[in-house]
C-alpha cells in the first residue's frame, strides 16, 4: 500500500503553515487522497496523479517536493530525503501503470491495471516529470536506482503509529471542510459500529461511507488486522481504529460484492472484463435508484411531519376559537393552492402552444437541413471530379519530372553542394563574430567598471582637495587674526596669500577641461557660492564654508544622493503619503523640484483661468498704492543671486509683475516687506511668473496664519513669543545663557519667520527647508529654527559677551555646512510638537499681546488727553 503521513503546505490565508495529513493512493482512480488522520473515513481532498507532474528543488528544503496538476500545485514535505524519493518514484510508477493500462483496457478494470504490461517501453504521454520511473523490460542506466522502502514512514505499519504532533491542537484542523471534519470525528467516536451498516448514519450519502456486503472480504480484512496486531503493529490499544482503517482501505482497493465468484467461473480475461463492466453498470443503476428512493422518502417524511405538527396543534388547542382559526388558516391555504394550480394550468397551456410552435419550427429546420444535405452532396460530386482532374495533372507532371536529364540533376547537386559550403562558411563566420562580440562586451564592461571606479576616486580626491584647501584657508584666517603681532614682511606675505585665495580663476579651469577645485562661483539657481561681502574676513569664512559644503556633497553623493535620486526617479504620479512626506523632507533633487512644487501649489490653490492676466491689466491701467514700495525693494532682492543682482536682469520685470498682481489680488495686505524675497525664490524654481504668483498666494493665504503680513504684523510677533516658549522647552541651557546676557533672539529670528530663512541659509539648505515648508506648513519653520540653534549650541555657550553673541548670531546661519545633519536634528532629534499645540500657544499669546496693545493704547490716549488739558 502506498500510504503514509506527509506535511502539506496550506496556501489559504496570510500565513502559510505546514499541516500533517495522511495520504493514501487510490489505484482505481489514480488519485492521491489525503485525510487528517489515518483513522478518518472521509478524505479532505484528492490530487489527480494521472494528469500531474512532479518536481523537487534543492532550494525548497530537505524532503520538500511539489505535485502540479492543471488546476493547482501541492507542496508536500516528507520526513527525510529517502522518504521523498520513495514517494516520487512510487507516484511515477503508479501514474505510468495507470496511463498505459487505461489506454489498453476499458474503464472499470481496476484489477488488471496493476498487472505488468509486457513489451511496453514508452514513457507516459501525459507529462515528462523531473524524475523518471523505469518501466518494465527497459534497461536504461539513466534512470535513478530504486529507493529502499522506508517502512517507518509509509505503508500500513505507519497507519497504526500516532499522528505527528503539532504545536497547537487546532493547527491540523481543516477549516475548509467542517462537515468532513464532523463526519470523521463521529466516525472515530463510534468506532467500528458504523462499518457494519449505514442504518444509524445521520449524515448524507458518500461513496466513502458505503461498505462491502461480502462477509468474506470483511473477514479477510479482520484477519489481516489480526495478523498485524500479532506482529506488533497495533500498539497502545489502537486495535479498533486500526481495524476500521484496514476495512476501509480493503474496501476501497477491492472489487465489487460477489465479484470473486463470477471471476472464478470466467477463466477468459476478456470474459472477466465483460463481467466487471456489466457488474459496474448494474451497481450504478442500483445506486441511482436507491438515491431517488431516498429523496422520495425524505419528501414523504417531511410532509408527514408537517401534517403531524398541524394535527398536534389542532388537538392541543384549548378553545374552539383556536381550532376555528386553524381551520380558517387551512382554508386560506387551500384557496391559495387552488389559485396557484389555476396559474400553473394556464402556464401549462401556454407551454403547450409554445411546444407546438417549436415543433413546426423544428419541421422547417429539418426541411432546411435536407436541402443543405442535397446541396452538400452535389458539392461532393464536384469536389470528386476536380480531385480526379488534379490527380491526372499531377501524374502528367511526375512523368515530365522523370524525364529530367542527368546533366540538370548534376547541376542541381553542384548548386546544393555550393550552398552547403556557404552555410558552413557562414556558421564559421557567425562563431567568430560571436566570440568577437563576447570579447568586446567583456572589454566594455571592464572599461565601464574602471570608469566608475575612476569617477569615485576623482570625487574622493576632489573632496579631499576641498578639505585641504579649507584647512589652508583656516590657517590663513588664523594668521590674519594674528597680523598685529607679526613682522611687516610676514604680514605682507599673509595678505598676498589671502588675496590669491579669494580670487576665482574660472577660465583656467575651463581651458584645462578638468578642474581639481570643484567649487563653482554660482549654484544651479544662480546663488553666489561665496557672497561678495565687504569685510575680507567674512569673504574668507564664506569660501571656507563653500569648500566644506562641496566636500560633504561629494562624499555623500554615492551613499546618500544617488539612492535618493533613484527613489525620486521611481516615483510616478504624486499622491499624498507618508513615503512622499519622508522623501520631501530629505530634499527634492533639482530635476524634480519644479514638478513637485507645482503639484503642491495646485493641490491648495485653484488656478482661475485668466485671473493673473486680468490682475496685470488692472495694474497697468491703475497704479496700486504699493507700487512705490515695490520699486524700492526690487534692487534689494536677493543681491547674492546673479538673476537679481543687476537692474537689467531678466527676472526683475517678472518679479515686479508678480508683486503688483498680488497687491491687487489681496488688497487687505497689498504689499509687505519680505514678500519680494518669497516671490523671488518661487520664480527661481518655478520659472513661470504665473506659477510663482500662485505659489506666493499659497504661502500667504494658506500656509501662514492670518495677519502675518498685515500692517501691525501682530501674528508675526505672536510667533516670536511661541518660539521663545519652544526654545525654553527644547534647549533650556541655551535659553538660560541668552537670559543671562539679556539677548533678545527675536531680533534675529523675526526675519527668519517672515521670509522663511531667505538670505539667512545657504541656497542648498534653504531650498530643502522650502521643500518641507510648502508641503507641511509653518511648523517646519519652528523645527528648523530650533535645529539651527541646536546645531550651534556649543559654540554660542562658549561666548560670554553680549556684543560678541549678537555679532555671532548675525552670520552664524551662513556657517552651517552639513544640511543632512541639520535635517536630522529638525525632524528626528527634537521631540515632536503637533500642530494642535502650536495653535493653542498662538491663541494664548495672541490674547496676551492684544491685551498689552490695548493697555498701551489706553496709556497713549490718557497721555494725549493730559497734554491737551495742560495747553501749549
């Protein structure tokens, strides 16, 4: 018997688990049935082996193999590799025997299928599996040697052993087959009582619950079970379940009742086959009739039970009124049934009419078919005539072909030989060209790898050169501070070295084609890498900072920047998500920044068609009140950017039009100092002036609170008080240091909040701040403001003079060189403060500020009144 325990991989649900199942091979149907235990009567499912292929992959693990059917794949696991190979070889053998036996014998000859077929050496035509079983009478050394039968894992002996233990009791329960589980449980509880007959079975009929009526077969199964018990197979009192299973297996793999007597009388094999077929037909008809009888009995039983319930209700009724109500109910039911009967009779008449029409239509179709058959017959005659004619013509051509001279045949053979030579030559040429392509590909791959390695090495050398140059400039700065103490000749030498270091020799680097100093004068958006400060000391510090920033960028290019660009390149359509928020916080690459900014602005501002052009026409016809102030601020906008540094720059007129249009769009604000720098940054990134206008509208009307850019700037003052609260909570040492030396940080930070760090941070860090600010709102300004102080906290704490602290705070933001470090401080190191907390703080401080302003107005009014009473 091919049977035993295997682990089956469950594929339903989010978690895949191994479940222990008892597998039994059904030789009659070539199916592999599987049960939860060996004592179950009904299978949980089956696998069609006749149309299956087998596979065994090393990467799946030891003992794991697959059975693939046209509908699905089953993953099974044996206890060892030997058991797995045994199962695979046995399944291949059974499949081969079934398929070859099926092609020779009719269906139903189950006992003859397993007999060896002499002279058959062909493999199974259904599939070509990974392993092959050697058919009878085939001597082939390529087949795997037969695996020794693992008696501890397969066979009838394994049925008497306990089922494999699982971690939990419910792990092996099949939730897909609850009814089968209940049937098997009841069968196991009842033991062998149900094997004697089905009279007490309350479940539905199943082919696995029917038992043989032949007492000789039952006695033989019991004898087999008794012998197995004597040999030590049955242990721990499991004789009765073992006997049940043996009876079931014996019945499933045996013939039909009464078959041995007839087969013994019929000695001819073909007579045996006919007897078996007749027996199958007889039993099939008997089963159908029994099932119909059971259905009729069920219906009769239901009707009798319904009548019994009604009669019981009528008898148990206490009063005549209740009985009368029951009779009335029955009368209503009779009337309803009568009406339904009339409707059914009417429907029957209609169906009869339809049947008559169908019969007439069928008659017409028959006549039409007769005509088509006659027409087809005529066509067949024509085809036969044409076929005979074509055969005669072909025979004539063959006779002409036979008359070809030997010379023509010799020429054709020569031409064929030449063509064969050409084919050989082309094959040789193809092999040579393939080898050449292979060599060229290897060379190209090697060159590409060398080029990448050289680029990496060049970037490292450039970063190291920037660091060396920055150290050199730091030494010069230290010497510059010590100039009063140096001799005059040494001081002059230091000045000359500083002048040489501050000069930008761009043409020389361009002519050489490779500039070892990678710092350019302007970045991608036109900001000066080293601003033109009036103080020479600041120029030196700015160049040191530019070199450090470029060194950090070169070192992080392969590790940080390249993966970030790859992630942005893989982003398709933009949709709000946590992943997009994280990407925007890390910084948007230059290639994607314009697209992302346009998407952010379009989400919050509905672009009215023609609205911007209408505002421009209005500003041309009528001069806005803020026109003079706008003209004064235009030359002072982003003086360290080449696109705004000259009055003739191309972006100056665009900036003017954007500010004039906004003054008409929002007359409550009109124009406030600081809006020019916000609009300028939007123009640098978005390039289109209408997009920059809507970006300015989004910042002022959506991101910033109300009255932020009003005449009183009251909300801006409120934010400074809120920031001081956060600074005391997040950086208490630094705030205590400021209070000790009476430093008012709002003198420095007020401009940060008003223009979102424009002219305070270097361009690379500034645009990263703007990326997050446009997407998340004003809380980003608070985060980065706190991060800037955290970044320079130790340097500020080392200064113990109020004047020096103010001087340091004037330019210390320009000395921040590591944008990644600042971003990590802003979003990771600082404890988060939600937007709800920010709104509550703003509301509290606004009430306090309004009360102070009201008190100040009262004092002012009292003073004016007192001066008026005193007279001149």
